[in-house]
């Protein structure tokens, strides 16, 4: 049973890696430029361990406390393996402390309140020896201004980035994250994201990451400069319907 699952994951992972490499080539980018973050939310620790055995070292999770428990389990089961996990989904301030214990980066920062909560939480985790590096922050940009789906409008990026900088030591501004709006042509959405990113990097040259692209639109995202694609379904299979 479990070997079947490993074979299934191995084959889907190989296909996803090829898609990323093909897109890098098509965009004239260096192979390996783009990080493939495997999104394992809703899937068990055993799947994460299969993926580790297949060479994956970067994971995305989006639900706390499920994520924290799963990561702790995998770290206990694979004590010799160093891997990273990022928080990619919307989060509440009260989850900041638990996330600061396991996440390398948070992709979904979209408010001043959340920056303050994460800054305080990351500092406490550093003080308590629960982490050794600052927590990476990507500001989530809303491409359509829909508050339901989260994200900052471009005009608000500067103010929030300043607050991240005020927590230097605890937080590190890495860049931006986008989710293409459902009704928009992904090509258009990613072109829009690229423009916002170019203007943002002009002000924040150290924050060049662009987390963009998922199972359905990673090619368009890579064509427009994504540095990190977050791929769930194409590797893991369909999630239960209650997906966030
Ligand atoms: C679940 C999720 C993904 C993965 O989406 P797929 O379409 O399954 O690849 C990417 N980004 C975020 C923020 C997610 O919550």
C-alpha cells in the first residue's frame, strides 16, 4: 500500500519537476532558478516522508495546528534530514507563535497586525532557541483587491514593508506572493504580478522572491519571473473538499 503511494508520488513529482524545468527553459532562465515547494496540506506525515526520500527538501503548509504537528512528527522520524517548511496560507495573529517554531518563511503576510504578531513571536522563538534564523516574510499582494481572498493592494506594500524592516533581526523581508484570481486569465494575472514586483524590488532590492504559480498556472508564473511555485494537487492528488 505504502509502496504504491511512494510510486505514485515519485511519478507525479517527476512530472512536476519536468514542467518547472521546461518552463525555465522556455523563459530563457537558468535551470534550477525556481524553487518547487511541494504543498502537503491535508496529507499525512507519511507522505512528507516519502517525498523526503524522493529528495524533496522544501514544503508548503497552510493549516495550523495540523502543520506544526506534522512537521514535528517528520523531524522526529527523520532526525538526520534537514528540510524547510513554509507557511503559505492565511493565518490569524494568534497562530503567530506556533508558526514561528516551525516555519522558515510565511508567504501570506497581508496586514500590519500580522507583522507585529510575527515579529514578536519570531523574536521569542529566537530568544528561546526554537529557531536560529529570522522568519522570512513575503507580502501577499491582491491582484483584484478582493479582501475575502486576502492580500495587500500595491499602494499598501510600502507601509507594511517598513514595519517588517522595523523588526529586523526577527523578520527578514524576502519578497512578494500572489495567488492568481480565479476569474482572471493566468497570463494576465502573472504579467500584472511581474509589474508590481519590479516596482517593489526597486525600493527593496534585497526582497527579490516572487512566490507565484500553483498546479494550474506554474508555466505562466515562471514566464513572468516567479522564483517559487507552490504545487499541491499536481503532486499529491486531489485534496479533501474542505480545502481552504
Ligand atoms: C493549497 C495552496 C496551493 C497549492 O495549490 P494547488 O492548486 O493544489 O497546486 C498554493 N498556494 C496556496 C496559498 C495554497 O493554499
